[in-house]
C-alpha cells in the first residue's frame, strides 16, 4: 500500500515546478501526471484542447456519488526575474516555505489531489463512489481547458466539485464572473497640422470608455455575497507618431460580474453603445468579447463544506471562514448548468494573497498535509 513520504511529495513538486507551463506547455505536466498515475494502475486520458494544449482526466471507483477534484496545470509568467530571490522554476526550501512559480497557484494543490487519489487507490479505501480528477489547461488566460471539459460532458454526473486553488485560510463557495473586451476604434491617418484631413481614432474611443465606465460602475445592483460589478479599462494603445493623427486605437477592458448584472447584459451594453457611437458620431468602434466566464453563486450549505471546516481544524488548528471571492476559477465553466444548491468550494494549500506574486511560495507544512485532509474529505463524502 502506497503512502508517499514527505520527501517524495517534495520531489514531485520539484519536478513539476521545473516545467515552464506559462500559459502553454501544459502537455509536459499532463504527461508527467499520466505517468505517475500509470505507476499505480490508474488510467488517465489526455484530452486535446488545441494543437499544443491538453487537459488530463483520471478516475477511480464507480457509481455515486461522483466527486470532482480539479486544478490547472498552467502558471502565470514569473515577471521581472531580477525581483526574484530564487530561480522561479527551481523549487527552493527556506524558512518553512517552498518557493517557485506555481507552488502556490496551483501546482501544490494539483499534486495534493493526485497524491490523495493514488493513496486512496492503493489502500482500496474508496469502497463506493467515483473520484474524478480534472487537470485543466489555460486557466490563467481564457479557461479553454475547463470549457472543453464542460462541453464534453465530464461534469454531467458530478455531485461535488472542489478546486484546489490557493485558499488555505478561507473556503470559497461563490465568486464573481470575468469578462474581457477588446474595443477597436478605426480612423484615418493625417498630418497633425491638418487633423480635418483625417479622423482621430483615439477621440471617440476615449468618450466611449468614459461612458461605458459610468454605466457599469455606477449601477446600483449589489449581490449579498459578491458586492457590485467592477469594470476596469486596463490597456490602451493608439497612435504611432506624435505628429500624426492616429488611424487606430485599441482598449482592453475587464469586468468582474455578478448574477444580478451578468455577462450577457454587460455585453449587450457594450455592443449597443458602440452602435450608438457609430450611428450618431460616425465612429468606427468594434467590440470583441475575448473571454466570458460567468459568476458562480451557490448557497455554501453542504456536507462537503461542513466537513472541510472540521478537517481544517483537525489538521491545521484553523477556524476557516466561508466566503465569496472576487477572483475566478475553472468552476465558471464547470458549473455552467448547476444550480445554487450544488456543493462547490475552492480550497487548497496555498494563500490567496500569494497568487501571481514574485517570490511565490507555499508553506511546506500546508503542502505536506493537504493530501491527507483531501483523503479524509473524500471518504467522508462517500459514507452511506
């Protein structure tokens, strides 16, 4: 019967931190996990998402309940390497922490799910029910992997889902949606001394951005858990030379949506306003939706969350709270057709505050213990 030692767990994390899956190359992580599962007789399937990117699904047990456990294989860019105290793609242990890009978000959580699954298989403790491991590609940008899993039916029969994103201090049961736009304004180039000979693409774009910002960010609708919608213009590009009238300007916008002011309504507002500008101001504004992930809103009332609170107290002597989040997870896709009573949570060994930061780390103690917590949780959920 396999029981991973602490050093083996560290070795596994060392291996996958070295894999530079910066929103690409998840296939290397998927192949590694597939080989790891194969060593213990667990069948897994690599599912192509694009020509170069894949998901991985593995399963043990049979029948109900079906427990979905999920994590993503990609990481964000390390950013400015000069700001790192260590090589971001080399696991370094220091002061009780494990440093490296993805230790926190979320290769540490992903491995804990895999380790728990292997040890349950080896111990034959999963006497009823099904455990389905869902490793996704591209969560950090676009969430194409979870969209593929949803579309291919991997969530159809799932009774519980948790995502092992970094959240050791709080159980997340609802979160905002995320909606990205690319707004392009087209004009006509001219010399800046003769602006009437052209059409400045920046001017209508600025007006459009201010108006749509006012519409969205002053809307009074509020969600009891997630608060209000938030819209932010985050990138603006326009012009190529200071003495030339720009013939093109582009802005990118992110909206964090709520059920009361959802993605479809926001998209319609953006499109209607562009139509108004194009008709009344003779602008040429184009709206492109580059990502649309709906909010996740559940009651948070479930056996899974109650048991997780007990286990957090047992393993870490923590009284964890249960809250909503402004962040987004793969659950936006995976739970598209689930209702508010569906048992969902985000809970993993990392800290939310460390996501995407330089000198990213996970506390060693949390990383080493979480697979045991997950095993106890799974066994608690399958009790008759």
